[in-house]
């Protein structure tokens, strides 16, 4: 794992409420070998620096915007539709009452983003379940790349590429609150014949009750683009558009967490007709695997 003083990684930020003055320039990205991404600037996309000294000017704001957006959409009931008959039946019975989960229950929803930015045409999945581990210990487990295979059965391994800031309880660091790093993961999802590789930013921090966020921890992730070693060749792109894990304590249980996740990814290797079903299957399996690891 390395630290860097120059820009090696870029992240999409068109949906984070940032204006174009924060975007990297076309020449800058092309010099890094990111020709396809640079061409998207003309279409209104915003790419920001993830590492290097310049990133400290914008990344704290971008990461906080990603957290706030995640918290909003998690609670936006108009965005989500039941992903299976069990969830549909459960929500119909609840009406406007709050969800109180059974110990073995897993609820699933599907939805689409309305912001119109890149990837908004791709369905996303929300899942919810109880896990027998405290929110903090669960957050630490999700951060530890060496433990990924113990709870993620589709994982072929994960490595830490660049450490930007350490400590999930860090306050007002160079990259804002919490721990932030760039990771490389390889997964073999069901219904897909080959493996999918993702390079993404992982940001985990404590929730702030004084800001109305409640108690617990949140992890957010999104793909970053790094210069390709084969920049002269066409390449298939696999992107995590947004990955969220909200971990909140369950009243009366010291070592139990209410976990709510969002999975939103796009891959040239996954046909649109199976993307939704694959997302639902993976989301449900993820919570089951997390439970088995606790």
C-alpha cells in the first residue's frame, strides 16, 4: 500500500452537488491516459482528484456529500419498490409503521436514481437485516481487506492500494472524518461466467447524532479510475456507482446491528436483463454471509 503526492486516481462526482470548477481538466486527464473519461467532460460529467495534495481541497466535501446523499436515499421511500414477495407482503402489513426486523429476516428493494447523471438508468438494490455484532466492530470488519473472504462468498480477494487517512473515529482530518482508502477487489458474482475487478474508494466514519444522522457508522464506496497500463487498447469497464453500508445499534442489544445496504454497479460484462436479479441475489447472500461470519 502506498501514499502519493501526485494525482493517480479520479472519481466521478456529477451527482454530488459539486460544480465544474472542482473538476479536473481535459488535458490533465488525457495526460494520465484517461482519454475516454476526459471526453465525458464535454457531456457535463465531473471528475475529481482522489489522491495527491490537490485532492485535500475537494475530497472532504465530496465524501461528506456521498454520505449525505446515501442517508437521503436510504430514507426515500418513493425511490424503492419491493424486490421480492416477502418484502412486499411485509411492507403492506406495516403500512406507515416503522420496520422492526425479525432476527432472521432480510428485506430487499429495487430502485433507480432520478438525478439523471451517469448510471441513473441502471437499477440499484437496497437490503436490510440484523447482524449479531456491534456497529463499530462490523465497520472495522468491513474495513479489513484480509477478512473480506470470511463474509463475502463471491469475493476472490481484496487489497489496499492507497491509504489516504486512517481511523474510523478520526475527526476533521485532511480527508474529513473517518478512514479513507483506495481498494482493489475481485468478485465472481452468480450468473456471470468471469470475474469482475473493481478499484474503488472506501470511506468509513462514525455517524454524527448532532447533525441528525443518529448513532452508528456508515461506509460508502465508489469506483475510481486510474491510468490504464494498456491505454492504447479498448477496455471493458466495471464500475461501482455507489456502495453503502449503514450500521445502527439495536436498542437493548449491545452486540446487534441493524444493517442497511445499497448496491449500485455497472458492468459491460453483465447483461441488463440479469443485472436486477443478480443484484437482488447478491444483496441477500451478502447479509447471510455477514451473519455467518459473526
